[in-house]
């Protein structure tokens, strides 16, 4: 099994955690990336599978897949133990909704913070305009933190047992903190959940790799991981 991934690709890193949580052996292939050019030029092997030219791309035997959600669901079907989705259909659907919430609802305001790891360059007016948009997006992220904290009251995980929902939502929360977004202060249930997941071996290994990649490739972000 091969996974084409990116050192600072949220969706690739999600898949890596899922593979590690399932105990599946895989070869990680990091495609070239820089903060100034992004994933350009596109990796030819990725382009051959994904018409959007984006990672993650998973190769399992003769099967080639892209999109983190599709990959999650394939891994659950092909390698059902340990399970990353509930067996009960309504609970399974709720778990999938959390994945959608992380990837599309939380990501919408989170995108406005992504310039913060890029070098400011000489066009400070352009960078400051992006930063203004980021400040406008932060209350939406704070609101999502409040809602997640409410849902986690008295719970260890989002969908009963540990699941794909926890991986997806954790990565959106981690990325928000990495980019200097709202803190977890005042959200005790969310903070405790976040701390529990961060200590799991699959998470800790991937997070360490992201932090190392940031140290090599990213501009320092003011307020990153603030309490």
C-alpha cells in the first residue's frame, strides 16, 4: 500500500492517522511542496490518479483512490478491524456528518487563516488584506469550538467509541490552533478530548511530523497553539 501525501496537507495527514489507527503498513511518498509554489509542479503519479492533482492518493494493489473521505470509507470496507465507524446505520451516518462538518463547514473559515504560514514578501498591503479576512473568520471558528465543546460534554469521543469523526474534527481543530486561530480556553470538554487524542501514538507521530515540517518550511505564526 502506498500513500502519496504532503508534509503540510491536512487531508493527507488525516488519512495517515487512519492508516496507523488501523495498524496498516504503508509506504509514505511525500510530494514536493514549498510555501511559495505550493504543490507545484504537480506530482505525475498524483496527476495520473486525481484529476485535481491533489494529495492524498492511496494505492492499494490495483486500486487507486483520492479524496480523504472516499479513502476512509474504503479502508473501513476493506479492513474493517479495528472499526473507525459505528456499526449502527444512524450512528454511522452521524459519524460521516462529523467528517463533512470538519472538511467543509470548519474548513470554510479556516481557509482564510492559511496565508499565515507563508512568507509576507514585499506586498504587505496584500498580506494585511488577507489578515483582515482571517480576523473576520475567527469568530466562526470560535463558534464551532463552542458547539463541539457542548457536544462533548460527558463524552470521551464524538460518536461513542473512537471513530473517523474524531480524526477529522481533531485535524480541523489542530489546524486552527496551528494557524493562530481561537484557543481552547473556556472549552474544558473540547480541550480534554483534544489532549486525549493528541496522546494516541498514531496522532502523536503525525503531529510531530507536521511540527517538524513547519519548522523547515513555514513562517512563524503569531499565537499558534496558544492556550
